[in-house]
C-alpha cells in the first residue's frame, strides 16, 4: 500500500471522526488526547485499519497546534470526555515530538544553495 493511499484513507477517517466528535478532533482548536486513546479507537472503530489509525494519530499529535495545547496541567480528553491532565513528562514529549518532526522536515527539504549563481549587481552571494 502506498503512502498516497494511506494518506487518503487517513483523511477520510479524519473527516468522518471529526463529524462524530467535533470537539475532540477540532483542527482549529485541538485538545490533548487521553493516554491510550489508540485502544479506544480500536473499540469505537473496529473496522479501521491499524495503518490508518496510526497515521491519523501520528498526524494529529505532531501538529504544531496540538503541541501548543499539550501544556502541563491541561485536561486530556477521550471519546467520553475529560480523562486526566497533561503532566510534565507529557508536555515535554509533545514538544519534543514536534521538534523531531520539524527537524526531519528540514532535513528532507534543505534550503537551496545559492553558491555558483552569478553575482547580482550591488549584492554579494553568501
């Protein structure tokens, strides 16, 4: 199965779940998810392929807005409502997950080099 197919499946699943649980999966105002919500996904959506569930949870929890929501003391939410709070370790892990993803993206898409370009009048090339 290609990444493109997994992405399409994940996108369809995200839209369907957001329609059922709009406050839990609001992309504009994400909330920290309950520890163990992956197990709840299996119970609530037994027909969802594991790769789709994993891709969806990865995508949701590595977004900048989600990391910003995972501050120490913030309530965590599950399908049935509030389920505990973000502790210091959880806040640190959310921030680190985002930094890791950001670093990987920078490695994947490096800035183009300008060396070897002809000089522009009045400017020097780095």
